[in-house]
C-alpha cells in the first residue's frame, strides 16, 4: 500500500515521503498514530505542490541571504575604498605642504644669501654717507610695505624721523577746552 508520511518515522522515512509499505504496517501502526495517510492521486499532487512551494521558498530565502551578504561585502569594500582614498588625500595634502614649506625655505635662503652678498659688496666698495642714507630710505620703504621687520637707521635719518613726527603733532588742530563749571 502507498502511504504519505505526515511526520518523520524512525527507520521508515521522513515527513511527506511517499512510501510503499505493507497493508498491516499501514493500518495497524501508521494510521492509528496519525503518522501517515493513504496516498491517493489528489494527496500525492498536494504533496508535490507543497514540496514545490517549500523548495521555492527555500530558494528565495537563500537568494535573499546571498543578496544580503553581497550587499554587505559591497558596503564593506566601498567603505574600505573611501577610507583608503581619504588616507591618500591626506598624504597628498601633507606632501604638498612639505614641498611648499621646502620651497619657501629655499626662497628665504636665496634672499638671505643675496642680501648678504649685497652687504658684502657694499662693504667692499667702501660706501659713502649718501649711499648709506639711500639704503636706509630703501629699508624704510621695505618696512612700510611690510617686507622688512628690522632696519638699521643712521642717526641723521633718526633725527629726520623725529622732526617729521613733531611737525605732524604741531599741525594737528588743538582741541577746544571744555567749558568750566564756573562760567555759568
């Protein structure tokens, strides 16, 4: 007799298996315990439809799991790529700053060497007082433009600067005195 197992039966089969068993085993053991039913054509079709549906659901579940794992790996790889890109951008910026600082340092050294060479040439040519005054005026111009922080001023020009400050103070309009309270 053909039967469909309704649950797993040890030594006989698993749930939804269609088996050929002896009539006595089916009637005396499986049917009374409700572990099996007779395999009619309608019941067999129902079992096949049920199996197909379970297989489809299992396939969809596995596909969803694989899709989720793929998305997870994709997100991880994207994050790692962005992290690596950020590190490379930071390294590039750092390298650019280093190169810029080296360039500025070399420019400062070149200017200092040129200044030293100019001073050396001036000292070798035994400058006269008018040359020194002209150089002092050039230094004032550099200081006014914000390119110099230290200048050496000959005493004659220092006196000239003090005179200019005195003239500016005397040209300023005198302030009107406040009326005294006794004048009321």
